[in-house]
C-alpha cells in the first residue's frame, strides 16, 4: 500500500480508538449520533485478530464523519483536522471501498463448496476488474467506488490528481500481489472441470483412468448430469484427495 494511503489508514484507526477507548467518549458519541439521526450509533473498533475489521472500521467512520467532526468540537484531538481535509476524506473513501471489495472476495473463497477452480475464477475476475478500475479512474470516473463517488458528488468536486495517482498505483500493486498469492493454475488439470472435452494424454492419470474418461466423455447421459454443480464439486474434491 502506498505510504499516503497507509497513513490515512493509521490515522482513521487512531481516531476510532480515541473515541472507543473511553466509555464517556463512547456515550457522548452515541448521543451525538442520535441527535443527528445518524445511520449508526457507534464506531467499530479495529483489531488485528479479526481480518475483516479494517474494511468495516473504515466504512463506518466514513459514514459517520459528520458525527465524528461534531464530537471533536468539544473534545479536541490532534487528528480531528483530517476530517476537514477533502483530500484526506477522498483517500479514506477509497480505502473503505477497496477494503469492502477485498472482504467480499475473502468471504466468497470460504466454505465447503469452494474449489480451486471457482477460487481461481474469482481471483482472476478481480484482477481484471482492478485493471479496468485503474483505467476508469484515469478518466476521472469514480463509478467503481460507491463511497468515493457519493462523496465527490455531495461536494460537487472532482477527484484530486494526487489521489488519482495514488489509487492507480495501489490498484496496480494489488493486481501484482494477488497473482503472487494466487498464481495461474496448471492447465493440465482443467479436464476436471469439463471431462467431456478431453484430449489424452492427461498427466497423472493411468492408462485405465484415461480410457474410462474417454468413455465417459462420449456418454450423453452423463454429460447432461454433469451440469449439476454437485458433480463438479465431486470431481474437484476427488482430484484434490488423489492428486
């Protein structure tokens, strides 16, 4: 993450901790939220143990930025001026949006029904989206980031050039890092996804197994049944158990 974004992330966490660390501050802030008819009543506390917390913390503090500003009117804090800086708020909105996207990806990769194939598909889709978003941002369009777009519209402003450069840099870094953690899958195993379109020889399969696979690929009845997702999962699971 570029240093400018990392600084915004740390400052946002410090602001939240200042309010949440003291019960009196929390009660005062809840009262302010109720009086201002805020969408929420409390901020969320960041913790390194919960890997989804950063995205939720950033989204919540951005949504309650007006209430946080009001709180600091009578409770001085050296970082309170950040909330009056449009450039800082643009960076915060972007971070809230991109962390929400990464959280959605993380959650979608969990569960018993997840296989190496749909994991690769989702990561590949996000990598393509990151490139698309970078090109989109380069044209000064922020439709790909809802909170950032809404903020700019509310201020009748355009994306700052410095923030645009930082966002593009971060999106490109994310693409590279995702490919580091999720390298492209060996194409020799794609027959598992569609065993009805195979061309022997297939590595790691014996002669008898390849013969049976060829017979299966010519059976129209199995072809129809294989469209069922449960069978796709069965084949993928079997391959993972017996590589």
